[in-house]
């Protein structure tokens, strides 16, 4: 028997079409991913080299908006109790708790930069993330099923 569990986050509308374009391009790479027990997942590594996309410059940052979606993934991962590693974004991002404001800078897609989101699954079961968009809203969900351990009855049957 398994207990299903879900954590989700739905963003307020992203009213900047350039940010929406930048996030929408990488969505297929992060649409669904599973982090196995003991495994570390990297945002930059999952996305790959930024040159494969036609990105817009937002607030003087090529590919601006990736920090926003990474921060929403971080918030859901934190609520699942997973270990996070990232550099705090220099300015507060709208709609995300300050502690989850991730700074992303992806030069080569290697996942070796300081400005990356790394999630380590410290649980004994896999956790799956789903990232989706509907119009200008983004939703991040995480799911897992863990075994239900039943204690033996302390009472004996007559």
C-alpha cells in the first residue's frame, strides 16, 4: 500500500512577454523530471547550453526569467523537505518567498556554475516534478508515493 503526496505552486501571471518567451522555450526540458533517492538534479544541466534557444534579453540579462521558474521549483522542493543548493537572487522576485529566490546564470549548460539550482533527494523514494503553463501562469507540482508501513497489532485475537 502506498501513500500519495503532492505539493504544488501556481504563479501569478507573468505579465512580461519576453520572460514568458524565455521560460516557454525551456519548458520541454523541465516539464517533468524525477529525482531519485540520493540523486542531485541541476537546473542548468537539465536546460543545456543556452545557445540552442532564441532568447530575449530582459533587464539586461540574456534569458531573463529563468530565475523566476527555478525559484518556483525551489519553493516546491523545499516544501518537500529536499536539500537545495543555490545562490540567492540579488533582488526579490515577485510571488516567491525570499528564501527561495534562485539566481541562474547558465554559460555552457554544464551545471558547474555557482548560479544554478541543485536539488538533492534525501528521501528514500523518488520525487517527480511537473512544470506546466497555462497562458501566462506557471504551475510547479511535485509528487511521490511512499510505502505505508503498518505496525503489527499490539492486541492478540482470542
